[in-house]
C-alpha cells in the first residue's frame, strides 16, 4: 500500500486547519507523517528518589497507594491528587487540569509517572502518566507555532495504529539481513516510540541506511534510464588525428591525464550517453583534457562547446584553444554577453550553419538566440558555478550531447557520492611533473612590511604577483574602494620600477580582458584584483599570491586563489595576511599553511561550514537528508551506495519480488528527478 497516496484528512480530527499546519512542516500525507522523525529524545529512565534533584524532570515508578481525588478550584480548573508508593516512601503526585487521568490510577496497581520533582515537599508535579509496559523515552519533534508537540505525537500514534500493517518495507530482505537492519514498521515504531534510548538508536541506524539507500537507488535509476532511453551519440572520432595532436603538444600528458582521456574517449565512442564529472585539483590540467575530447567530437563530425563561468575565463580558453587548433583548420568562436548585437548575430549565424566547430562561451551560450547545427559534446568548466538549470539548458541545445562537467573545487568523497552518484567520475589525481608545492605563509597585518620586502625581492627576480583583496562587504563599491587603496599603496611602493594593474568586477569587459592580457604578456608585474580572478585564470609566470584579510575567505576559496600560482617552473609563494578573530579562522590559516592537497582542504571545509556553503547557493541539486548526515554518517552512506549500485547491476534481483516495493517507491519518489541535471 502506498501510504503517500493517503491523505491526512483520513485521520480523525484532521480538518483544513490541521492540514495546513502539517503542510507547513512538510507533512503532506500519511507516509510523510509516519516518517516525520523526532530530532531527539527525552530519556525517562526511572529514578530512585535519592538520586532526584529538586525541580528535575524524572520518571517515578511505584504502586498506587490511594484513591485519586479530583478537586475544582478557580474558573474551570482542576487538581488531581494521588499518592503512590515509591521504594516504601509515599509520594504525593499532583496533576493540574487533567481530571481524566483519574482512571489511570487504580489502587494497588503499578504506575509510572513523569513529572517535576519537588525536593522540599517530596512531591511530584505530574506531567504525564506513562504506560508501564510502554516506552519510557519521550520523542521530541520539531514543530512550529501552528501545531503542538502533543497534537503531532497523537496524530502519529493514530496513524501508526491505523496504517502500520500497510507499511511496505523498501530495503530488500537480503540487504537487511546482511547489515542487521530493521524493517520499515520496526523503524517507524522504534523511532517514534522507543522503549529506551538504545532502541531508538537502533531504529535510527536502520532509518539512515534506508534514507541513503533510497536516494542512491534514485540516482541509479536516473542513470539507468538515461542510458536506456537516451542512447548516446556514437562519436567515431579520428584516432590517428587525436593521437598525433596529443603527441604534438608542448608537454607530455601526465599518467592521470592519459587515463581520463581514455575514459572519456571510450565513452564518446560507445552508445553510452556520457554524463561525466572530471575532478582535478587546481592546476592539474583539466582544460587540455577537455580540448582533446572536443577535438575528437569535431573529427567525428559534431560541434563541441565549452561553457565557462566568467568572461575572463572564456576569453582565456578561447585564446588557448584557438592557438592550439588554428593550425589544424578547426574553427573556433567566442560567444559572451558583451558582444554587440551585430557581432553576436554574425557568430551565432556561423554556429547555426555549422561553420564553427568549437564554441567557447559564458552562459551567453544558453540564450534562446543561439542554435547549434549539430552539438554533440559539451564541456561545463567550473561546473559548480552553474545552476542545475543552466547546465540542463546547454544540454538541450543539442540532441542529447555527451557531457563533461569539470570542477576545480575538489568535491569531497561524501558529496561526490551524494550528489553525483548519477554521474561517472574521472579524477586527475596528479599534477604535471616539475610542479613545486606552493609555499604558504601566514602573517598578521602588523607585520605587513615583511610582505613588502618579500614582494620586492621576488619582483627583482622577475616574478609576477597577484594581490587579492577581499569582499569586505556586500557592496561592490566598498570592495572596489578597498582594492583601489591597496593599488595606490603598491603604486607608491613599486610603481617607479614596475607596472601595477588593477582588476575588479565593475570594469567593462573589454577593459578587464585588456588588463588580463597585459598581465599574461608580462606588461603588468603586480595585479591588484578583487576575487574576479578566483576561478580558472592561468598565467604560469605568476608566482606570488598575496591575499589580504584572508580570514574572510573559506578554505576552498583560498585554495582556488592559491592555485593561480605554482603553474610554472618557478617556486611559488602564497602569503596570507590575516588577523583572525575566532578559532575557526585561525584554524583555516593553519591548515592552509600545512597542506596543498585540495581534497584534504575540501573535507575540512565541509566539516567547518557545511555542504550548502561549499557548493554555493546555486547548487540546488544538493539533497537534504532527514535522518542521515552525509559527513558524519559517511560509512553508512558508502555501504548504501555500494549496495544500490550492485542491486541495479543484478537483473535477476531487480526482477524478483524482493525488490517490488523498492521499485514502486523509487518510481514515484524520483519521477521528478528525471528532470534533474
Ligand atoms: P586546471 O585543472 O586548474 O583547470 P589548467 O587546465 O588551467 O588547470 O592547467 C594548468 C596549467 O598546466 C596550464 O598552463 C596548462 O597548460 C598546464 N599543463 C596542463 N597539463 C600539463 C602537463 N601534462 N604538463 C605540463 N603542463 C601542463
Ligand atoms: Mg580550469
């Protein structure tokens, strides 16, 4: 029985008002209600009176020693008094305004009462009578002003009574046996009405597995659907041509690059629809991998496009790709938002009639006015910078093109599993040979002179320097002012001998490009910039990165910034200027000086800031789990992922009755996810 199809209105006492209150908690049907779990328990272990402190909430167990007496006072107020014998001491228990509890106290029978202990009077202000054979743990739910704890608990009880024998267990039996997991009825009762803390914990462990497992099955089913329905394009690329292109590169690909190139090309040539995430730390050389893949698509007769998050980055890709491919008669174009209408129409025309083979662009690529002739392959650079919808929009510009999404933000293992379980992942886990570790130092602002000395020395040595100024406020004008002050300072100190440039978000695009080009051509020695250079920018000769107010940045962002240097032969340095005001900022500075490993940093960042922050607000695809926590419960998550993927590989099992409930659940639950990225 699908409890998600049963309206809450079926429950006694639920009218429009309660329906609305429940909805405001995200509870829309009986299933939601039963799986609306408490966020903590109040443990009501029975206490001996010797251990009870004054005003402490305790559970007393005893024998009813007197007839309960109900008396009235004030306006419609009642008091119920009853004596119970606890360890040979007679204790007076008083309940206010719950006269009906009278029936629960029959002289001579066992009883358990939860309430507030008054040490002086040796009496208890009763709060509730506990079913002596039932649970002594009280579930606490997150509620809002529209609905009380009590109302909710009662509704859950009613729903459980009425529907518990209709709950279908979704996790297949063989998996539950393997990991000693409870079935869904046990989970629901164990979590809502545990007899003790241990039982609650046990149910919760099973619930976490169940939650992760269902999510992973959802991802698997999307993935399989994708493969079945959308048979991918078979790109019969020119092997010799690609081999020669790789051989002619000015450098040798690293083993890791070679490996991921093979993975990608194999996918392209197969009927498999490629949806692949390419992960690699900053500077690991993702761009060239994507260029090889795009070139392969072109030799197979398709157009390829790469979408970057900023104009600076798109421009940089365009320059590099153009240089590499022009001798091969591959036609490339750059499409950004800053083109005039005439330029835009001209370029868009050539994209539409197929004259252009490889198109580099920003989100301008997904405008309605852009049509491709035969888009077979797309690359999304810095993919976490794009929203799910933007990525989808680019895909829809072609007939189910293969997708390569690249990210320089190393996504921790946990998030890779949770959010990208539906994608294949290729990882470049190696930097090009000869790269030296960026040496990182942290100084406080009172020691800023040391930085000036250091920069002088490095400039005299031919280095180029980035100086990054932070986002001081939400206001761009303020940030600009800050950047300008620092620019003035550097001009005053170094301006006679060196060229100082400035770059900020408010400059017109052509001016930004001109500045970047000058920096790239070494016409600028020191580039003072707001964080517009944060992603992707590649100027190998730059070897010093100075970051002001570094404590204002997150770890991953600092790592990205630092990744702008250390791209050439020269020993590179990163100097963090920071006066951290709290422990976590201090911790960030220390971690950064101690490791260059982006994955380690990303894991740390995740622990410190949480997933939402790390991926940015636009990452709407990030799932929210109710019971499980992908960071703390990583072990359960991994096992769930493993089991889900094995199950989907196993056709016999997938067709057996054992997975019937699971399949029906997934089909409904994840239907909307088929529109997912
Ligand atoms: P990211 O992975 O951060 O996007 P890029 O693709 O920008 O890194 O590459 C960083 C730099 O390393 C570029 O200058 C690129 O030309 C260079 N590079 C890429 N692969 C190699 C390699 N195998 N050997 C040497 N240099 C390489
Ligand atoms: Mg890059």
